[in-house]
C-alpha cells in the first residue's frame, strides 16, 4: 500500500517522551480533531500538550516492573486534519493507522475527540478482521444513532464501531440516553457502570471484562478521559461527576492486558479547561502504564 505519511502526517518537533525509535513496536500518532465537540472544545491541542508532559515524567513502571525507556516509542507526528470534514479526517486516520498496523506496529493514538477512534478502528480492522473487540473506559455509552442529525459525532462513536462488526465493552458508564440503553440491550453490548465498579472492585470488574473478551482475537483499548472522575481529570470536553479514579482504571487494565492488544488511545483531553495540567499528565501516565503492561505481556 502507498505510504500515507507522504500525504497526511505532519512531523512534530516535540516527540513523545523524546523518543524517535523506529525499531519500537509502539507507534505514536497524534489525532488533533475536535470538530464535533458539543460542550468544551480544545481536544485538538491535546497531542501537543501530552507530548510536552512526557518530557518530565519517569518511564519506569512499578506496576509492571518494566522500564519503558528501554522500549521507547516511534512518534510519527500528527495526522493533518481537514478543518471541517469529519468524514475526510476519519479516512485519513484510517489510512495512517492501517499503514502502521500493516507494519506490525501497536498504534498509540492521542486525540482529539472520541470520534477519532472510529477512524482508528477502521484502520485496525483491515489487519485484525477476525473477532476484533474494543474496551472503552467512558462516562458515556456513545451509542446514539445520530446527534443533532449527524452520524459522525463524538456521541455516536461506539455505535459506528459496533455497526462494522466490532464487539464493544464499556466501563465507567454513568451518563446515557434511553435510546442508547435500548440499543445496547438489543445488540448485546455489555457495560459496567461507575457505581458497579465501586461496588464490585477492580478485580471482579476485570474478571467480568476478561470473560466477555475471551472470544476476541484482538483487543483495542480506548481511554475517554471523562470516564475518570473530574476531581482527577477536570480538563475534559464533557465532564461527568461520580466517575472512577485513575488507580482503578490502571488496576483493571493491568489485569486485562495480554498479547492480543493491537492498539490503544487517549481521547477527550481539553487543555484549555485543564489549567493545572493534571489531566494532561494523567493522559501521559495512562499511555506509559498501558505500554509497560503490553510490553510485559508480549515478552512473556
């Protein structure tokens, strides 16, 4: 296939963690789009802010006992986004992700609004067609058929993904519409609410999710930052109270990750609403710890 880097990628002067290791299996792609943000826009700036934060965090994971600095990242820059066409941007994202998936890379995407995950999955599925599953940490189900007449909206991302035959599992749910509950029930889309996560504890939630993912040949993880309580992640596009804490998210992730992970993303960070920068740092931490867990799983 043709190299989409010649058309759609803009190299960033600030690399993720300062890394540019072309031999790393972890390829970082920035997806700076927030065209459909309905409340607090600004997530287009997140890739740059998250890259900046990684210049100052430690890269040894005590959770996984893995030094991510030994693994590194291949940061290929940002996909150049059309200023108004979501469909065109999803096409560009899909082509770029598909290219790196074809190279055997694990793609690490930094949004941008959650809509970008639709493009990512369309790229991933070209090389992982059989039983691809998405695990999404999100306050919202994102299962609307359309939002204000538009089908490619951040409120519809998991609906569009499920419609192309990808199994979706959602964790930290607490803001939904009746139509979304009906669709989830009809299509057999499991979700675990934030309240249930707190009642059950991370081990039982991980067990339930792992059981649901048993049939999956490949797994993709999507971290919508509003899945985490705004006391820990205030700088998001659509904050929702009563979320789960970062430790719980990472504890669940650590028990689920295995050799089937083909990619993951962090989306919906809105730096203009993150004056202290803690949401940006948390996004960096999620990428670091997930990378360490995946590296450990694939080395075993």
